[in-house]
C-alpha cells in the first residue's frame, strides 16, 4: 500500500471512530454553540463599557473560533493516543508499514475536517445571534487556511500531551490546563489593555495569539495577516514534527 493509501485508510478509520462516539460529537459541535449563545446573545458586548466584552461583537469572532480550534484537537488527539496505548494498538501498528508521522497526519486531516465544519457553524451562529459583521474581501478565502493550520498545530501539541500523560483522564486534565490559559491570554476574549504591562510580551509566546491576530485582521480589522500566517505555519510544522516523534511506537 502506498503512503497515500495508508494515510487515507487510517483517516477513514479515525473518522468512523469519531462519529461512533456521540459525546465527542456533542462537545465538538454544541459546546462552542452554547458559549456563543451565552456570551454572544445573552451577555452581549458593551462597547465603551469597560472590562470584558467591551469591544464590538466582531472583535470576538477569533475567540469563538479559538474554542473549537484549541480544545478539540488537544483533547481528541491526546485521548486517541491514550486509548491506543491502553489497548495495545501501537504494538499492532508497529507490525504495519504505517509510520508515526503518517498516523498523526491522518488524524490531523480528520480533525481539520471536523473542526472546519464546526468553525463554519460557529461563524454562522455568531453572525446570526450577535451584532458582529464580517469584512467582505478576498482575504476571507484565507480564513479556512488559518483554521486548518491552527488545528494542525494543536494536533501536534495534543500528540505530545497524549504521549506524556499516563491515562485518558490525565490527557483531559493536561489539555484543559494548557488550553484554558491560552484561550484567555492570547488576544481572544481578553484584550491586551486589560493585562498587566509586564505580562503583555508573554502573549506573543502563545501560538493562539497569531491565530487570533490573523483571523481578526481578516474578519474585523481589515489589516495585514500574512506575517501571522507565516508564524503560525512555522509553529505548526514544528509542533507536528515534535508530535510525530512523540507518538508511541511500542510500549
């Protein structure tokens, strides 16, 4: 079997495994929807009001997208590695031509498809229930690229967490520990002006910051996004390489 055939076969198996787990489907698609309804439709933004949600609704589009782009690949890939390890499946995979990089690439492609669909749902819902508006320009065609690259990045990080954690519960705890600070300290829901001045340079260390800046430039500000995409792509390649190396071959 060719490399493309091996990746396709593993991706099909991973997609079927996802659809069989109803809880995973629910939290992937409906948990972000709940957040949008609560914070977008019920709490609403209060421009010039100060504090959280003091910016126009369009400012927070990257934050809503970041919820699914960040949390889902971290937990899904990490949990998949934990399940494979607990079931001895990596020993079986070691007897096949499928490499660790191919395994991770297959699962990354599945996550890109799933999270891409969830992101489209979230974007449509934000536009429907809030006052947010999109800047219609050719740059909108790059928005799916930002989503795909960010998902790939966090799939790589999820693979590292799955290899380090000793159980599925450990993966969930580790992914939440990593994801929650990143979500609120990466120019998503919390503006830099609300952070202490000494902490603001640390925001640039978060990969999610470049996703938020780039998608905000496309959807809300109409500014430059190329630099953020280049940084995000370089980080994604690095995390995928490290993640592929971290995927267990045998136990």
